[in-house]
């Protein structure tokens, strides 16, 4: 913004020059009073300015603006003292002037905005315009301190977004109020035309609350944080609990325009305490258009409706299988190596087949189904997206089906993000792959609809998907052909049980291991439970339990209420 040009003051004959020692607030007050019911118009504007020349020029010099701009500033400032927000009709009524006279001076209002003297909130076209004196200008006049102006253009979108974050931090520290934050944002977006982001924001016709929300999400996005915790964000922006709750309700109930227009979305699209919110791809495209390449959109990946398990954080464990399970898991491990998988998928593509590896692991609880997926992920260097099936289900009609679609869309993004295809894991998937039932309730309809969408997604699925299930005979027929492999996990035989007991409790002598393996038809998970209780007894009693005590622990595992661990 250009520096205001220097001006020379010429005081007309007969007009007394105001003493410079008089506070500027008194000058504004005096001039404001004289303008009341002045019927200001094109015809008398020059005459009125001549009579008030010394006062107006003093204000113009103080604010570094033109005299006609200072005149209108004085009017707005005076009305601001009386009312919280100033509207055109307030100015018209105070001056007792023709409304068209005010409209014809719209350029003056724009100049005052550019010079950071006023902020004009037209509520983005939704209601009549309101005008306020900026915080800097108000404080300068009220405290008789020099006004240095403000605003101006920003070098690029980064400096603009950094300014937004600085303002919100000030708000959080109670340096400024929410109203002052919105004033700054309104001015920033309304006056700066050099940044594509501000031009695009103006075109969305949003109120300043939602514009501020979008700008904050944009800052976080540019900073590499795709998701923002909702309560934290609203707490940063709003200084009263009521405003925070009202904004949250609008978001939750999908009444906010940013939700209606598809500009923001919630993690899992599931409106609960502690959920996170992000810009949608649509918002990123609309706000940044051809500038999207300046953002590294892969700075982070956050799963939806699933838990991300990094293969590097998985612990290496010994697994003991029956012979048939060992043969099939070994084949899977070889298949999921990058070299083998690439060759297989190329062959699938050449044959016109779906490029997906979809596997069902089913059998009794505690037989190692989930641990097998962990084992394969660890050995082949693949991350896991474990589906949170409970979070997919929603009481609202149509939402659960939407969550399923979002889940697979999120997995596709994960494939683009990671060098190796991650594993999409539907753990304990009985609820969504069991036989469809006759619809008698809305819940039945929802479950069947979810299954239909899942079947559609599996039809042309690309990537790696594992489902684990405790069912043996209730698999829906439509899912059978979707699973490339269906591997049954049975309880370990006696030989395998011996290996598990020996691994879990290496202090046991061979005959005791054989006795336990043959005496109790346990799954790996049950043996793991007993082994943990054995170690606890050892620590509590400062001595290893006897075989009889260990046998009692086994009996408790069968007849007690211990919860078996899935996997081993």
C-alpha cells in the first residue's frame, strides 16, 4: 500500500485553527456534534467542510487520510460510541441526508477500509452492511496516540495464513476478543486482492465465523496437520462458552454453510466429543485452485474409521501353527513380499482380474488370526489400517453406509501415501460378513445396506485386505467368492500346544509341558492367559507355583471368567 501523500493545510479566512494541544478525541467529538442533522449533500459538502476545515484537517493529518475520508470517519466513530455496529441508515438518520448521497460515496468507505480505519462487514451479502471503526483507529483516537495505519497486502498465502494463526493465538491469550479477531479477518479477506485464497473466500458467501474457521484449517493444512481437534479449534476462536457451543451445534447438525457446501468434514464423519475436522478435497480445490501444488498434501496421513498400526512398532513374536495353517501362512508371507506381489498383480491385470488380495482368516477365538496378520505385516514391511467396525455403525439412516465408502476411499489414499500397500484389516468382522437377514427393522436394513456396499467395494478392490472372524458356517454366500483365500484356524494340536507351553514358560520341565499340553485342549490365547497368571503368582509369592497350582490356573481358565486374548 502506498504511503499517503503529503498535504499542505490552507485555513480559509475567518476559520479559527484548532489548538494542536487539544486531544484528537475532543476534535472528533466537536466535529461530530456539528454534523448532526446537517443535511450533508453534494451541494453543501464543500461549504460544511470549509466551516469545519481546521477540525477535519487535524483529524485527516492524525489518521493519514484525505479530508473527505476524515469527515466520514468522524461520523462513523461518533455513531460507534453510541451503537455497537453502525449501519448506513444510522448515518443517514444522523445527518438527515439523502440515502443516495451515502451510496454515491462508497469509494470513500472502501478507501477507509484500505487504510485500516474502518472495517465493513456486509455478512457476505446475507444481511445489510455494518461498519465499525478498527481497533487500531479507535484506540489511537481514544488514547490520543499516533495512528500508523495497518493492513496492506501480503507477500504470499503463507504470510497471510501465518497472520491468521498469530491472531488466533492472541485471541486464545485474551489479548484480543473474538469480535476483534473477526474484525481483523474481515478486513484481511475483504481488502487483500493479491492472494488467490482471499478472493476465493469472498466468492463462497460465508459469514466471518466460518471464514475464520476455514482460514485456521487452511493454516493447519499448510503446516502439515490435516486434522484439527474440534473443541480445541473452537476454544481458540471463541471467547464465550455460548458462542463455542452454538458453533459446534451448527457443525454437528450440519447447519453450518461450510458443512452444507462440503468444505469441511469430520474424522469418521462421526460427531462425538473429541473428534477432529479437516478441509475436504473440494475445499482445497476451491480455496487454492492452481496453487495446490505449493502444499505438500502428503505431509501426513490420518486414517478414518480405522487405527493405523505402523509395522515398525509391531513386536516380533514366535507363532506356532498346525501343519496346514503353517503351509498357508507361509504361502501368504511369500505372496506379500513386494517382488512376488508385483508379479501376481501384473498377471491379474493382464487377465482382466481384480488386482486385490482379499483373505479371510476364520476359526475359534484365541487361535492366532489377528496375530497372524501382525506377523505378516511385520515380515513384509506393511502398515495396517485396522477397521473400527463400531465407529462405522451410526444410528442415523444412511450414515453407516457412508462410513463404509469413506473407509475404502481413505484406504485408497493410504495406498498413494505409502510406498508399500498397507493391509486393510477388518478384525472380528462377523457383524458385517455374516449371512444377511430378512429386513424387519431399520437396524436390519442398515446392516444389509452396509453389506451390499462392502460387497461392491470388494468386487473391484485393489490392495490387500484381511478379515478375521470367529464364525465357521455363517459366512454370507455372496462374500465367499470375494475372498481369494479362506484359511481356517483350528485349536492347536497336542504337538503344537507343547511348543506353545515351552515357549511361554521355558522354566517348565519337559514332562510338565507334555502333561499340560495333553491335559488341556487350549487355544494359544488361553495358554497365554495361564502363562501370564503363572508369572504373576511367581512374583507375588517370590517362588514358582507348583504343577498342582499351575493345573489349578488351567482349571480356572476353563471354568472361571477370564477373558481370552485373541491371538497368541
